[in-house]
């Protein structure tokens, strides 16, 4: 498997404070749990996180006039939630079977990002993470 796609109802978790999104009682906890549940359904319990460079694509759909937050906070929240690298100082027991769900080892592996927002009848977002080929040098 070199690509993972899934859709999550609601809005992505927003990274907008220093406290870990995975900490128990975080204001974004419901969004984090929804994202991790969607990943778990997409990859199953035995998925081994990607170790090479990855591309992240996010499509947010919402009705006209809906407040959804800004792209940079959404991308940061998704990026942090999907990484396996987690602080040993943050207990994860409250997440149960979702505590070790991840798509890549570290969000530093993200070397390509595409974000788009469009009108939709409901609030939801789609995520696509794909393993990229290792590239050498720069091309113009």
C-alpha cells in the first residue's frame, strides 16, 4: 500500500496552541478521535507507518457561510495527529485502540502539500496521503 484515502465527517483538528492535540481533555479531542477512527478504518490494526517522503492532500467541504478555520491550523492539526512520533510525556491510554494509529513516522516526512476548500452540502474533509518516490537533486 503506497496511498491511503479516507473521508472524515466534521472539521479537522486545529493546531492552535502548544498543548498536544493527543492530550486527554484537549479542546480538539473529538476531532482528533474522528480522524484517528477514519485512519484506523482505512488501514486496519497492523499498518506500519510510511518511512519515506509523503504527500498530503486535504479537501475540506462545507456549506456557504460555515466557519471552518484556516488552512495552516488544519494542516498542522492533521499533520501532527497522523504521525507516529509522539511525546512520551503525554499519556495516550484514553485513546484506547487509537493510541498507536499513524500513517507516517514523523510529519517532517511531508514534502508535498495540497489543500483545497469547496462548497458542499455538509461539513467533512477528505485526506489522501501517498508515499512519494525519493528524489535526488532539484529540477527547475
